[in-house]
C-alpha cells in the first residue's frame, strides 16, 4: 500500500521520521508501510491487491528492476529409509539438472526442513536445501523447467515431493 504519511506529516514535520520514510525519500516520496499484523490472504480485496501491486511497481521502477518471479524450490536430503543424499550427489544434481535450466544464476541455502509423511503421517525433520531462482516473467518453458527439476529429484532420490513456492517480484543485478 502506498503511504499517505509523507503528505499528511509534511506540514507538521517535513523530515523523515522513521526508516520507511528515509527509504521513501530515496525512492522519490513513495513509501511502503509494512502491516502491523500478518495479512489475512483470504480476505484480500481487489483494492488491496491493486495497492500492493502499485507499491511494488513504484519501488521496482525506482530501482530500475525488471518484473520477475522468485522461485523457491525445497529439497529434502534424506531418502525414505533414512540414508543421506550425499554432498556429491546433491552437487551432481545441481550441475546436471538445475543449472542447465537456469544458467544465469541461483542461490542455494542450507535449511532444516520439517514435513509430514503422506503415508504414515509421521512428522519428520531433515537437512534440506532451498534453491532460490529469480527468473524473468518471460522465461521460456518456465513451468516445464520447474516440473522437470521436481520430477527428476523425486525419481532419482525416491522423494514424495519437492516443494515449490512462486512469488511475483522484481529484480535488478
């Protein structure tokens, strides 16, 4: 949402009075207010979505960033019987399966994952990897590439699932 704070407070206090106003000044007077509580995604209105889109567009333009999708792929590093997927096996998968589909770059983060087994319903924990990819919206075969990576990992390492989250974003490098 775009802030009206700058206009409302300009007559009383022209100086930026908190960090988002400092950023606002740097971005040409527009600011984005983080919500006081987590948003209820089920009660999002068209107006809220439009305001968030405008705010993102303003910030992206100020940074000369292009519209992208941020992809987060989530990989567990244990096989169903408990054996580890080795560092060598992981690196080989990244080299032969992920990198050819996204050669312009990606980031890999080590994380601790928790999940519920679909068959036994037991809660499991395991070392995992998040692979973060910032892809232009116009990337050819984007959904096919994501599906192939997920399917390949599931079959190669006998995994029930590979998680994916896709978020609209903008990126500048």
